[in-house]
C-alpha cells in the first residue's frame, strides 16, 4: 500500500490547507508535521484537542506520519465523558493550539503546542497498513463512548474508494465547515484532500456566506450535514450569489444523517444541482454513496463502494439490518473485546441500521434498529419514511418519529413536530391524514407532539432518546 499522503513527500508549493486567512502549502505542511512527528515518535498514543483550526490538521497529520495513534477530542465534551475517554485511551501527550485552554481532565498529560512551521527534512517511513491510525469515540447513545480503533488500511481504502465513486482528483478544492473530531470532518474532509494532493478550505464556522465565497473562488466540492444544507436551501430564496456558487460546484455531498426530500428539491430547483448522499459509520468509515457518474436519487445513499460487501439480514416487509465487510472496517473497540465480538456476525459488522434495497442496488436507510424501527399492529415500519412524508407538509419545519409502548398495537407511532409557524401549527389530525394518504393508514402517527426545536448532536443528528426524557 502506498503512503497515506504521497503529496507530502513531494513537498511542493501547491496549497494543501486553508483555514480562514491562514494556509499551508504541501512543503510547509511537511515541515510542520514532520518536525512534530519527530517530537512525538516515542509516545504510545496522543490526544488531539480538535478545534476547527490549522493546528488540529497539522497535529493529526503529524501523528499519522509518526505512526502514533491519535485520539481526536471534541472540545465541547463534558467533563465526565472527557474523563472517561482520556482514562480509556490513556494518551501520554495532548496536542493543542498555543492559545487553547484545556480542561482539568487533561491536566495530567504532557502538553505540546502544535507548530504550524518547521524545518524540512525526510519524512518517517510509512508504518504497517494494519497499524492503528486513529481512535475515534462513538457518540455513546447506549452507554459510555467506545473507542473505535481505525487502522491506516481502513482510511486509505475508504478514501481511494471515494476517489473512484466521486472522481476525486488533485484538482479538486474541498470546502467544508464540519468539526474535526469526527470521521466526516476529519477523515473525509481533511485527510481526503491531502491523500489526493488537492486542497481543503475550512470555513472555521459554517456560514452560507462562507460557502458562497469559497465556492465562487474556485471551490469544486462541498461537504455538509443536513442542518447546513437546510440553511443553504433557506438562504437560496434571497441570495443569488449563493445560488450561482452552488451551481458552479462539481459535487455537493451530504452525510451523517438523511437530507429531507424538500431540501433536496429546493436546492435542485434553485441551482439545477443535486446533492448526493453517502452512508458510513465511525466503525466502518464509508460503505455506500451515490456516484458522481450515477443517478442522484433523493432518499437513497447510493450503492456499495468499491471493496465493500453489503447484505440485508432478517428481511421482512422489504427491510433488513445492514451488515458490511471489507477493508474499510475498524479493528476493534479499544479495551472492549466483549463489545467487539458482539458487533460482528462472523466477519460481517452489524451496523444496527435498517434499510431496503431498490431493484438496481440503491440502498434506502429507514433508521436505526434500536430507535427507528417501529413494530405496530403487526407491521414493521421505518421511522424515516414517515418523517419524510411529514416534512412534505407545508406546516412542518422539522419532524422526528418514534415508537412508544401501546397495549393494543404493541407500539404506537408518535410524531414530534417543529411547526413552520409556531403561532399556528397544523392540526394533529391533519398531519395524521397527510401521512396516511402519502404512505398507508397503518403508518399514520397516532399522537403528535409539538416542540420549539428537536434535540441534536454536534453533527446534526436528532437525539431521539432525549425526546422521551
């Protein structure tokens, strides 16, 4: 396998990273990351205080060059959860920006301020493909977060499969404003361009104006989550420059959660461009995607990527659990052999996501097995299709659907609605009838509850467990 970042060894004057007004060429990045790699080469593991800055990108690249596993830390993590992650991963060093204030949970670690300049020189020899590269902690919805150990092999194969699916080249300039402690923002959004020898422009903080500016100035690709694309869709009504910039982009990619159909249509109507979706997890990196040369079909996450095998298990009513295998998978949950064993069916990883498959192989995810699969009146119902139907109603701004115990039905369908007009929300009966007409009577919500906002995590995913709290 080739080095993770062949362009670093060349050390060219081509721009690699830009965060706001600060930028590094490949030569400058090789100097800064290479000098830091030499300093941390004997560390067992390093934590990285993962702010959306140039320093974070340099710190992670340095750890990868040194062959030292890096643990990206979300700066918004609470003290208790952060303490768990640090105790579990046991880093000996924390890498941070010079101006970062670190919490007490990191006080016992040696701190190294990340440099953004350094002398040139030969880079370290490439470690073994199976060597751990990153330890990324899951969101911890069913207990304390687990550290997914991602080998170098998984990162390389996922990024190369996306090169194939998205026709990704060194000429692409990626724009995004995602956090850098997660697979989407860090691995796809920073390491992806660096592996291709292209450029990443990070907005620091997502704004529609920033997206318009960077795409208009040569950006070719945009990565975002549904919350970002929703804000772009709303701004398109009045921002002609944004519409022009999005129209000029080669690829608009949404991930981390499903993009509602009405946002797909609003963006397509204003720009003539379709947003494509892909599907992945911390443990598997990327599994499927709409291809750049394929049909951008809203409501689907495309077809399996090169090298990824996918099957649907225990199918009924056309819905089954996604299981995957391939070189994109993680190695283990750190210190959790029991959880690692439970996550696999032989060499197939149990994703816990429920989906159907179109006749031509396109995958449609209906939700999580634990929270989005509702068994009501003898039917197996995916929450996602009901949410999409609700979002097509003009009186609905946001929607989430859950199941609650019901003596008669087993589970009853509950809709949680953020109305488009809080002063005049639609009648619950109207929404139930709307779903029944769009889908089927047994899929209609039996109860509708109105909220000011849906609880979401940093990546924009709805926290359904919090709805019942």
